[in-house]
C-alpha cells in the first residue's frame, strides 16, 4: 500500500511539473502576443476553485469575467491552458482582437512552439544544476570502450570479439566511451550490428547478432568494460576491517593480478581461509594489504559491500551549462532515433513507456533522492518537448507548427473542413496511442510480454 501511494505521489509530482512548464510556455507566449487565455488549469477534471479578475470563486466560473481563470481542478496530474479561438477554424467566424486566429501565422507558430521550447529549456537547466552540484557516476562509463570481459555463449563471443579489443564504431557511428556503447547496443535488440574494433593497431569489422534482455527488450551483446571495484561499506569486526580496508578503497588486483568487478566476488568466495594480497588504491597511494576471507558455509567472505568504482562529476558554472547542452543534444538525437525506429521496426514497442512505466520510474527516482529525481524530470521533460515537435499526429504541437509553416509558404490557409477532419483524425490517433501505451505497460509486466496472450 505504501509503495502504491508513493508511486502515485511521485507520478503526480513529476508529471505536474513537466506539464506545468509546457503549458506555461504556451501561456507566456499567448499573453505576449495579446491572445486571451480563458483558463490556466492546475489539474484536470471539474473545477474546484479559482481566481479570475482577482476574485476567488468555487466550482463554476462566474459569468461576465474577462480575465484568465487560474483554476485548481479535481485531478492535479497535468496542467492545461485554454486559449480564445484555439482549434476554431470556421471561415466566417467574427474574430476579436485577442482571438488566437486573429494573430499572424508567425505568432501562432511561436505560441505552439513555446511549450516544447520550455520543456527543453527545463531539461537544460536541471542538468546544468546537477552538473554544478556534482553527482556520483560509474567511472568506466566515460572511459575508452576497451573490452574487459566476454560472457560465455554471448553474442560477443560468437562474433569473435576478444578481451582488450577497443570498440571504435557501432552501426556506422563512432563510439568513444562505454556510455556510447551502451546506448548504441541497448537500442538495437535482436539486430545484426556492424561493429568495428581496434586490435593490435588494426581496425577490424565484425558482425554481431545482438539479443534482447529485460521486459524492455534492451539490446545485449555480452561484453563488459574493465570495471574496478570500490569498497562502499566495511562491516564491523569483519576480516576486511581487521586487515585495514576502508570505505572508498579501490581494489586494483589480488595476488599480483588485475581483478575487475565481475571477478572480484567470485575470487573471494572461492578462497575461504586463504590469505589474499590485495593491491589497493587509497587516495592515490598504492597499498598491499593481506586479507583472509572467513569461511561462511561453503564460501569465503570478507565483510564488505562493493560497487563499481565511481567518481564525482562536477563542473564550474559555464562548463556545467555547456555540458548540459551537450548531454541534452545527444539525448534529442536518441529520442528522434527511437521514434524513427518505431516506424521502421528497429525499436521494439517494449521500449515505449506509458503512464504506468513513468510512474514506476518516478517512484524509483523519488526514493533515490533529490538529484536522481531532478535528473528524471529532466529526461521526461526533454522527451515530452521533442515528441511534441516530431510526433506526426495532427493534435500535437509539431504538426500544428508544420501546417502553419506550409500555409506561410503557400500564403494560403487550409480549408476549415479539412482542418477539422485533420483534428478529428488526430484525436482518434491520440486516443488509440494512449490506450496502446497503457496496455503495453501492463503487458510488459507479464512473464512473456505480448507472447503471454497467445494461448498456443
């Protein structure tokens, strides 16, 4: 029950912020151009109370008011604005000076665009704040993609890749970090991927048939980086504490050999009662510390919690902004590629996330703390902004902007009947899409996804 309520609360907070910023963009630009804003609603559903022309009222809007009704509605999930004349395309309709349809195409274009612009701006600001405050991240993600492990039977092994190969290009696109590699492979499940690697100074091409993992069908190749192990916690009275290991120590090797995160625990468990010489990096100083794992049942344990080596990424003011723009620009291209992949078949529908998935991710970020929550809001805000521009659905802001651009080029408005047909089609498509993504969220929770619905 607590998890359910927490999930609902997190979803409301996140989605409210993202939609408020979007609708405020429309509101601000409409006011700037003198368009009457009939309502700015905080929430959807029946009106609970609001303020118009400085007067508070409950439930119904008082008659005769001319100002914006700033209202609070029953379900505080999203916000919306209602503009005078929006969506009204009748040819002979009398237009008031503050009617949206009385404004120039350029002004209407900017009113439609400002919602998405504000979402993208919010993402840039939040990521810049996170970059300035500093956040902890796994070190290997920004390192050169040199393979440190290949899992047995994996696509990487079948393709002929080897440890110490450096990945330089995936699907024709250069990759310079493990973060690049994860995005490139993760977004291409069950695909034949062209990979170029550097081996002994030569660039060699390989064909890798990726697989899919998790309910989101993320692409899987089966190679991993050279990830060092960092001690997150030392248990009191444990062999690690007695040996002198401390929180923050980075394990470089055991018994003179390099040891990486995925082999570290296995080595400890296989050595109960056997002294091991740990090579440790402590604040830039290299130490050799003997540690003897204590036998617990059939395995050895030393009493620590370990994590991949991490670093604090923190930037000065202008660098934080520049890095934010770079990160968000990269994510814009990723969102566009995913949307394009939905139409070409390269992106599985399981990678789509509807309200249920957004709620789950929101609660997970909420539990991790303020910085992860801000990061998730930034991701969602950027996606909303980009999707609103590029989604080819007539009711989306981007399609309306496209229509205005076409009308400006040909200096002629589309017929009102044609516009109404487009809007009707748009609403039908939007309803169908909404139903699909919600159903898709629930289907992903089944053991075999959509396959669980097949009775044979």
